[in-house]
């Protein structure tokens, strides 16, 4: 068993979103050839989902969140950055407006998933590595004070986006300190990696078993992020191929 190196920002940087990345059919063929074992969530006592940006929780684990909440599991969403840096070249006042918009979008999306009060930490988008230690402390506090001894899901430490990786590292530190079970979910891996890619810890990968109902909730929730998917002045932040690919591959975590 090999240990995959963490930190894949150079891989993502070499394949920016102006390129379509790895197509869904390539992933589906790979996942069909070597199906991932599924994760048993029946013993999940509660879940804290940590997202680097407002939308990562929905894109990465939206159906899992909806399904767990519907089965009576307490799910808390912690949105770390304010999402203000999504539009390159925006003025400071445009960034402030975008942060407010994304906070509303997050509330709308998570309420569709069944989570009523997402926690927005409001840290500066694009600079989360600078706050990694403090974020680790905050997450440890959240995990420690939650009554249910929850599991913690966070963006993967090797996802290729500096903010996603910083959140993953901070969550890993918090989980090591509190004894919480850590699940890491990829978002941008589906863009820059490929099946059998040695940068991906496939031995730790588990597929979530999802109902059609929960996938439907995720689709509805994802539509709330207008600022990310609809063409603005500079075009949509997330190109049109992103969502269909995420829905095609389903939800996967690294244990
Ligand atoms: Zn993100």
C-alpha cells in the first residue's frame, strides 16, 4: 500500500478551468473497472461538514448531507472563507457584495439540504493557508463541544486548490486532537486527476450510497449558487461542464 503525497496545487495549476479537464465518461469507465467500496454511514453519530468556499459542501457532499439529515443525523456546515475572490479583477466593493451574495446562496442551498444555520467564518478567500493553525483550533473547538461526537468531513488535503488543501490540513489536525473520524472529499480532483492516478489515495476512497431523492435535493441546492454558475460580467466562475461531471461521478470520500 502506498501513501499518496499530499499537495497537488501544481497539478491543478497546470490544468486550469479554461480546459475541460478529465471528462466524466473517462471517470465512469475507471470507476466501473475498479468500483470503490461504499462507506457505511449507519453509525455516523453526527457530521460537521467543513467547506473552503460557500458551495463546496453542496458540490462535494450535498446528497450525503440531505440523506443524513433526513435520517435524523445532526449535520452542521462550517463555511470557512467568504468566497469574495471568485471574480478576478473585482473591486473591493464588488468583493464585499459578492461575499454577501454567497452567504445568502449558502443559506438557501443548505436549507434545501435540511441544514438551517450554516456557520460562516468569513476568512479571506484565497488566503486560508495563512489561517490554518487558527482554523485548526476553531474546528477542534466545534468538534469538542458538539454533543454527538460527530465525524468531520472537509475538502481533501490533496485537492489541488490551496484553500481546499489548507482546510483539509486544519481539519486533519482538529480530528487528530479530538479523536473525531475524518472524511476528506475531493472537488477539483475530478478536474485535474484521472482514474488510477498515483496522486490520489485510492486505497482510502469510499463511495457514498445515495438515494435518487437525496441527489435531487443536491441538484436543487446547487442551483442556488447563481453567482458561480450564471454568466456575469466576466462569465461564470464555474464553467458549465463542472456540475454535470460532479453529478456523474457521485460523492466520494477518503477515509
Ligand atoms: Zn472551493
